C-alpha cells in the first residue's frame, strides 16, 4: 500500500470497499446516464466530474509538481529557451 501523504486530504492508497469506507469518502460517486461520476463540494458549490476529468486534474498537478522540482536541476542550455539563444 502507498503511504498517505500528509498534505493530501484523501489518502492515495488501496482501501477495501465497505459501506463504512465509502461513507467516509469526501466525495460521492453517482450514476449519471449510466456513467459513474464524482460529485464534490468545491468553493461552496456542488460540482460533478467524470473519472477522466479527475485523472486529467491529477496528472496536471503531478506534472506541475515535477516541473517545479526538476526544472532547477536542468542546465539552462538544455531547455528550449537556452537552445534558441545559442
């Protein structure tokens, strides 16, 4: 199992799907026209997202996080901007 990251509001790890675990989730899984959707409260509004939208948001955050960590380690001449200057 993956350890829960202290900054995550919902731990990213495998859980057994029991009634009590589902009821403790900070979101609802609903059926919308035969497709599973995730309903969350965001900024005081109820919003509905598809699993693909959730995956896209997570991957975007991961990409931005990694860019912030890795970009200082990459020499400037290896970046697109640096190669245009030479």
